[in-house]
């Protein structure tokens, strides 16, 4: 497995400290940079990249270490610096080199290292027969074939880090599949799960006892064939599900999931993020704690900063993450895009509840009304699913979400016509929200437990599209 080693320090790693840490392999190694200096690399004399170190990240949002790395280690109080080193898998000693780099940085600046057992300050002796640079994949990857970009991870959570974003970019730009290989104890963050939705991307889980592989999202038994992981198919052409993917007993944990689209006129005084903030306040009782374009989430929540970033990137879309306080797990991904109709925000928000914490279903209708009145609501689908309170995705079967309610914004109601939208082919009367002359319509379609709500939602969609 790739060795990712992270130094968590109270003081900022300056250039001198980083260089001192990188010389853990001796003076014969060379140092270079990538991405306009955002990544520092340690090279062997043959040109092979041994360790890549990302620019230190100042984390101001509490709970990110526990969320992504576990709570078994001591963590500096926020704010602290997160410096991540990624070792090449082409050379076994590269992992020890990354551990020595992180250990030296933490020793000098005060802090700790994840994983703790990898931290040391020894000089690492490298073998003489190192491969050349042409025999290694890009730093973000562990293997690159004609069909797949493969990343091997052994950490509690595979987050949508800047490393993973780069791996996804390489795969997409070269028409390859991104395939993430992990042991069975690893989970995906919701953001990484979203990124893997596109076919033929895969989460490949290695069964340590049996030596096989299966897809952590579909359960299909996999094999390495012709440069990629593909399903093992029987004589009938069907894939076989792995025994490890079977569902477990219902723990009573639930996730309330919202899919929201808003649209705003492209005006100079537009400030983005209002819909996300309103949703967090209604469902968690507080605004988001932080936001970022990758994980760990490091910046305190700021609608102004979100808007500045989106303006700077326009007309290209902007993708970001917003996260709640550790006491109430909540995570949203938001995509801001400029269209002919205006500026659109596509938001997916999940909020976690424990066995003794009833989901706040009663907050959905008031939230829909607030979004329609103040934040340009186009549509909102609210669902409930039996899944982990911490929102992480395990490599086993989880029940799909079951619809609770669908809301159609005022402009969309006008396009359908109010008369038509008021009369769905369902045994339900939509609730009118907002001004009587131009209301939003809120359709309760289920209780979050009966899967037949999907059929009701499909009938409603057909009815609205028919107009």
C-alpha cells in the first residue's frame, strides 16, 4: 500500500524545516517542485520521485483530524498545520523516507504524526539499483495503464484530498477509469463517493484473508484483467456478489439527504452560499463550520469567500465542500455554474442521526419555504436512508434513500402552470409555500421507510414533465 504520512504541527513548516526533513535520505537526493511550487518532490539520482510533499495547509475547522484519520491520536488545537507526504510504491524504502520527513518536521515544530508508528528521524539508506523516472506513474497515482489510473490507499477514510482530485483529473482527461484500491477497514468520505459515481470508476476492496477483490459500492467480485479491475462474470454473464458485501443488521442510524438546485440572476451584488447556510441552520441548528475545495476542510465558513472564488473561476464551474460542527455530522457538496439562465447552485447535503436521534423531518417544509422565498429554489428532493451517522461510506451494502418530499420552486411552477402542478396523479395534496400569486409547491411523497415512495415520485415527475 502507498504510504501517506501526515505531520500535524502547531507552527507553520517553513522552507528550511521542509528541506531539512527532505534530506532524511542523505545529500545525494535532489529536490524539485510541481504545480507552481505547491508540491515539493524528493528525487533519486535516477530521476525517480520518491516522496511528494504538498504545501502545508492551515486547518481552522475543528474535528477534521478525527473525521478523516480517527480519534486514536492526540491532535493540536485549531488552528494547526497539516503537511502531507506521499511516498512512491516503486521503492520500499520511500515509505520510511516519508516517515522520517514527517517525524523531523513534527519534532522541530511541535506536533504529531499520522500514522504514529511511521514517525521517526533516522536517515534512510536507499538501494543502489533504483528504477528510473520513466518506470513510475505520476505522483498522485500508484499505477497507470491504458485503461485505468490506480490509487492504492491504506487509511481510515479515503477523502477527496487534493491528491485524489489530481488523480481524478488525470483519469478523466485521459479517458481512463479511476480505481481506488483499499483494505476492507477503509471507508470513503461522501465527497469521494460522489466522485466515483461516473462509470467506469471503481472502489476496489481487497479481501485480506481470501486474497480476492470486490467493488465496495456494488459488491461485484473483481479481477485484474487487461490493465484494469473488472467484474468476474459467470456463464450467464452476471457478476457475482462478494460475501463481505452482504448487509448487516440495522443499527438505527439514519441520514437525511437533500438534493437542491437554486438559480440566481447573474448580478454584480450576488452572494452565493445562502441556500447551503439556510439548509444547515434548519437541519442542524447552526451554519456550516467550514468550507474548502478539498478535504480536509480547512476554512471557516464564509459566503463572501465562496463568492470570490466562484467569480474568479467563472465561467468554469466551482466545486466545494461545506461541513458542520463535529457534534452534528453534516456535509454538503456544492457545484456553482454559470448558465444561460443565470448562476446555478447544485447542492447535495447529508445530515447524520444516531439510533436515539430522530431525524428532523418536520424541518423540511419550512426549509423549502425559506429556500423558495429567499434563495431562488428550482427544486428540492428530501430523502431518508438507513446509513451511518458519521456519513462515511463502508464497503458493504447500504439501503438506498427513500423519498420523503419533493418541492418545485415558484419559477418552475409557473412554467408547468399552477393549475397542472396542483393536481398530481397521487393521493396527496401539494402544500403551497410563499406568495399565493406565485407559490412553490411541496409534495409529501413518503415517510422515508416505504420504498413505494419511489413509484409515487416517478409518477409525479411524469406528470410535471408532461406539461
